C-alpha cells in the first residue's frame, strides 16, 4: 500500500493544545505512530511505501517511495513551520500525483479493458491541517501533467483522510461538504483537539487501512451516493472486470472517471435470484454507510431483494446488489448476464444440438458475443469451458471488433510507459537496497543546507546561517542520539563491564539470606520484617544458615525466613475442639504465628493469652498402645514448645521461660506413664 502524508507547515500550526503540544508536533506524532503500527501489522504491510509532502513552496516533496524508511523518519523530524506556503489543494494534488506515478509500474490502470480489482494498488492520502479544510476544492487537485486517460486526481482504490486540528473550545464550523468529499473516496473527516485524541484517530485510520476497498458512485433518478466495496482477500475477485463507461471504441479511447458510476432502477427489483450451476461470480461486501441505509431501507424494505446494476449510458446490467438479512453485497457477473444465461441453460442438455431450436439459440449466442465488450471474451471462454456445455461442433467464437489505429497507438504507447516505469522502479529499488543502507543514511538531503551540499551555491547573506546549521550536525545535543545501530558497537560487552549496584534493602554487615517466599516469589523483605517473621520448618531436608550465629544448629529443626501473611479467622480455627486430634504441620505453624503475635505486643494481657494458648495446645496426651515410647504427636508438641521457647528468649521475656519449661516437664512426665 502507498500512503502519502500531507502536513500543513503554516505558522498557525504552532498553536498548542491543552497538553502543551503544538499542532505540528501532534501531526508528526500521528505520522510516526501510523508508520510503526503498520510495521507491526504483519506480512501484508511489509511492502508499504511512504510519501511525505508539506506545504513548503520551495521543497514540498520531502520523501517518496524511492527513499528508505530512515530517510522518511529523518525528513519527518526536520519539518518546521515556514513562511512561504503552497495552498493545501496543491499539496494534495502533489500527493495524488506521487501515488499515480507509482501505479504505472504495476499496470494497475487497465485502460480500455475495464477495471480489474485483482490488480489494484491501494493508496491513502492522510492530510494534517488546522484551518485549511474549508478551502478544499477537488477540481484543483489534478495537476497539469496528470494522466490524460482519467478525469480527476484520485483513483477508485485510493482514500482520503482529513484531520482538522483545532482548540477544544473552538466553535466547530459546518464541515458537511468536506466530510462528503472524504467519504466519496472511502475515507473520513476527523476533528482533533489534543495529543491523545490524535493517537485515537491514528488507531482508527490504521484499522481502516487493513481492509482493501474500492469506491464507486451509485446514481438513481438524480440521486447520487458513494458506494464503498470491500474486497475479499482470499478470492481476490479476479474473474469478471468492472466494465468501462463505453461499450465500443467507435469514438476512440475516452477518458474514464475517477470512480465508476453505477446506475440502478427503483422499479426493477427481484425477490429471488438463482445463478446457473457452476457459473462464476465476484463477491464484494458493501459498507453500510448512513446514506446507503437511509436510501435502500426506504425504497426496498423487504428482504431479500436483488437489484440489477448498470453502468452509466448502458442498457444491460452487469452486477446485482443483494440486500439480505445477513448483510449487503455486490455480485459482479458477466455483461448482459440475463441473455447469456438463457443460452447457457439450453446447451446444458446433451440433446440440445439435435433440437429444432438449436439454430435459434446458436444465432442468439453469436449476436450476444458480437455486442459483448472485447475484454469479456477471455473470462467468458474460461467460464464456458468450466461449465461443460454441449455446444455444436460448428460453433466458433466470433473475433472481436478490431480497434481503430488511434486507439491501438494510444494503448501501445501506454504499455511502453508502464514497461519503462517498471524497469525504472526495479533499478531504483535495487540501488536503495544495496547502497542506501543505514550506515550511509547521513547522505539524505533532509535539510536545506547539508554537509555534502556545494557551498558555492549558498547565497552570501545566508552563509552564516548555513554554517550554524552545519555545526549542529557535529556539536548539537539532539544529534548525539541519532547514531546508527551498526556504529554503536557491542553493547552487551559494554553492559557487562558496568559496576553492579548494591542491594538497597541489605543493611551493612548483615549476611545475605535468600528468603523462601511462600506465595508471591517476587516479594522482597527488609531486615525488620525478616526478624519478625520466622517460623519452624519441620523438614530435615532444609539446611539454611541460622539468623543468630550464637544459637546451635539443629539437624531437624531449622529457623527459616518466611513471609507471614495473617488471614481472617485463624484464631477461631486454633480454638476448635478438633485441633489436637489432627497431627498437621500447618496447625503447628498457626500456633507459632499466634505466639509471635502475642510476643510482639509486649504487655501482660498478651502474655496471659500466650500461656493459655500453650495450655490448650498441650493439655491432651496420646500414647501408642504397642510401645512405651512417646508417640509422634507428642514429639511434635515438644518441638513446638522448643520453638516457642526460642522465640521467648529472642524477645527477651524471661518471666515466661519458667512456665514453658513447666509445660515441657509435665508433657514428658505424662508421656512416660
């Protein structure tokens, strides 16, 4: 896809939004965001060509498809407001001219052979301005050296998007006419008031550009409306062309309009429509615009409805508008398909050749083929072969009407131009890919005075200004960060030599203990929480360094740093009657957590609750029947009391030590009985 950006560089673009960003900077950001979004879209957008046109009277065209993406980005960053400006109409005309010049290399405009949608070259012109939209005149967009075979500046596969930037409290004028111009090309008109609004508009435009559309003009009884057709990317709609406005070349090769003009009759509508078996057709989806819904809902309320479509000045239909409950679509068929189907249905029977009416249908088919436009002969021959009809052996397709010498010369000249443009495009693309890579991107002529320009061409009164601009390329702070990636060197080796920053949460002299984080593994702890949150891990496989060096290391019970998170209702669970009947590590952890919470309160009431909790925990003794040794549950209680005793010593509550030792002695005495 070819995308041309037109930027208004008048002094009024220096106005600032409520966020402090000028209109010109908003336009630059919108262009940059559009380009980056298109590059992330996928494979189909990898071959996009970008054009940059500004309203500068001296250098309006800053970047075209002949330049690489670095040149485009460099040209975009150097755009500034200028005094002498072109009119916005001339800038838009230059943008369409750049898009149409690229079309010659791909043979997109098949003049004299109908419009083939499988060969389209989608394009879009996105205009950024502040107050020039009111002066837009489409008749001024076509430049003098534009194509002589087309009436109008744009083509039926090119869209126009207008972005008008204004202040938030500015009175909005009636832009209905401007909006109709944009919608006629399949685009849209937007009003932007802030930088964030510009990003939202850019996302909408990028979403619309992902669909390939063609536009046409639909007329009926002096009523005209734009018809936007969406192409099927899988089918590519490559069987039947859209016919020209003229059927034969009796008056030479006439210029075509920018958009094909379709015509329909309100009195001619079908409630049902059936295609012949195996007859090909091209499918186009119709975008339900406001005008289309208002017009067709009022005139054709019943569903389904099938409306034949004609070309302007033609007497026979070539397509059908299908209004169905599932959606609206355009089905493109062969020219004058109703008469053709009558002949094809007759020749489906094997006995049609021996029928008495065979001669009549043969003459009817030959007369139909003689009136058929030349560019329909080849696709119709393919369709008849695929349908396997029983045509008479003497039947031959009549030769098409020979073209006049004037038309033949024009088509030959046009073909030579397209061939030359194709070879020139291949040559320039090869030069860009081989020579104009990122390391040589400094040769881009992005500024008025470049380092590589001829100094003798600079006027005397502008010499000092030119030297100042050249010095900025060496000593300017803004250019320090524009070094190409290929010149930056090995960043990984440089980063590995940098000094590692110390841990901000590690106090001086404190040993580095990696906590085992139950729950969130990314949660970090400071030293205070590390001391307050310690529990017993009854697992012999865990062997971590002790927090206090003076305490002897045990083989089975280790102090492990674990982040503690209290949840609601755990005290109620401790006081249940079934607590002592379950030999679970989780219950011991909960008791120890409750003990730590009481120790941290440092008051007499908390100490009484602590002793009551221990008394409740160890009040029952269980003993194995087959042995005199204490059972595993009692052993777990002893380990729990040892852990509580260590916590009491750690918090320096000596008055509780005697009570805990008494509980331990009582537990051992009862277990030995």
